[in-house]
C-alpha cells in the first residue's frame, strides 16, 4: 500500500520540520516501510512524500510507534499540516 502525504509548510518552521523528519523517517524501516519519493515545491510551501508499507497493519503500527508518539509535541511545534491519502500507481503508455 502507498500513502501520499502532502504537507502544507506555509506556516511551518522549516528548521524544526526538517529536524523532525530526520528523526521519524528512519522509523519507517521498523515496519518494512520506506520513503519512495520526497519532493518540495519550488516556492517551499508544500512537501510531498510517497510512503510504501506492505499492508495497512504495518502503516498503523508506524503511526502508533512509541518513539514517534514521543515526538508528537515536536511535530506540533513545526507548524506543518499534513494530509494523508492512500494511493495506487497508474501506468500510461509512453
């Protein structure tokens, strides 16, 4: 399963946000997850991640991870706002 995470950075403290991301992204591997794509808009107002997990249970386990939970206040202080959507790949002929 893949999750599209769109993060609104218009009110974010980018230094805090990037610090949080450096700590939480490594936790994906504990749940056989991975960051497949990470891009930021040229104007710096949005960042988009594509996350992969083998199944919903592992994604939910990642969300409930105790280390991640301990960082919730740090996330709140970033000022970033995420939207998460489950997605599927689409192929078009070239």
